């Protein structure tokens, strides 16, 4: 494999994909963009070049068939690899492209390395993080990578080629509502305070926010907090089907520690758990644990840190 291709609609994640691709020591890593604005956003992603493939659709997923056709021509000369960021858009796009290419696919990988005989070896979690599955895919292949898994590359990147895609327009965007994000970007946070179902009321999350303010941390949560109680945004949900993070410090407050959640935070360098149930599974994953009522522990910990 001489060339690896990367795509993500999120520039920060695209730089991380470039970082992974460069670890394979291929001759070139090329970033794919679907419009001028996206190309500009990738100007410091560290790729050896940007391929701008423009189309008329506002939905990147609609470019899957045409992108697969373009890659098929490239892969006919050099069987390569497409690395896609594991976002909602990226997961949709990548699966479609792999289907149209009729090639191997591995989603939400933990690790990847080139294998012998033009193949890529990957590992990924299965069954809620209970096991790790190792796979070897012949090239060409498509893989997806969650945010925060690999170090980002950096360096100037410019457009080296342009092309036109014929998007599938059977689905169209009729309107958009921007997601307003507040606070620290969890995918880049050095510290995160995680909120679990042990909190009795929405306003009590202020206790975790006070601690987060002292240690300059972002606020994450379990799926139940985001999707059942709707106390925090789904953008803050950490877990198997949510965001994967790898901060220096993760403080898990009032959560049992189910494998689905731990799959999203297991790469944290240090995990601190606060739970009144000393039998909670979270303590098995934690480096440090405090057995106690969060309503007593959090104010005392925050005061001490201040």
C-alpha cells in the first residue's frame, strides 16, 4: 500500500486519522473533502495533500456511491485503505462505501497496523467491551476510528487534485438546526467529570460542575442521563454508542460502571470513582476509588481542591 485516504467532517478528528495513517509509513496520506470550506478546514491536518471531490448534495452520505467509484479506480492501481472518523455521518458513509466497493470493513477500531500480503490488522471491542476482536482485512479496506484514539498530525496541507461527484439525491436536506455546544470539547479535554444516575435531580449536577470548574474539566455523562432523563446533551454521552475519550483524568461520579459506558472511557490515563456502593463495578475499572455519598464527597473534594 502506497497511499492511505482519510475522511472526517470534523477537522480535529481528520488530523487524528492522518496521525494513524502516517504510522503505517506509507508514501502519502491524502485527506478527502467534499467542498471548498471543508478543504480550508483541513489546511493544517498534516496530510500530504487534499483531494477535493465536490458534489451538489449537502449530505456527505449521499456521496458514498460516487466516492466508491472514484476510490475503485485508485485502488485498481494501488490497493489502499480508507480511514473514516467514527461520527454519525462517518459511520453511515463508510459502511456504504465499503458495500459499494465490496471490500472488508472494520468499525470503531482500537488499533491498526499493516500486515503481510497487502492486509490491515485491526482490533475492536465487541459485546459492550467484554471482548476484543482481532481481524485481518485484505486491501483495499475501509475502517472507522473514534475521536481521541490516536494522536493528531499537524502540518500544512493543500489541495493537490479536484474532482466532481455525482451524489445520490434521493434524500435531501430540507432544513437544519445547528447544535449549540457549550463548555470544553470532550474529545480534546485533559480532564472530564462523568455524571451518572446516582444524581437525584438535574440541579444537583451543579455539584459536578463546581468540581469540573476547579480542575478545568469537561462534563460527560452516562447514556441514562442523556437519553432517559434528558438532563444533559447527547453530545456529552460517553460510551459504546456515544463518544470515546482518553483524558488524563476521568472522575466517574454516581455511576455503576456498566461495560457500555466503560468502553468509552477505558483509555483514560487515570480513573477516579465516587460511589456509595462499594460493590459497584466502576471500582474494578478505577485507579482510585472513594466510597461515599456523592452529595457529601463532591462538596468536600471541591473545597479541598480550591
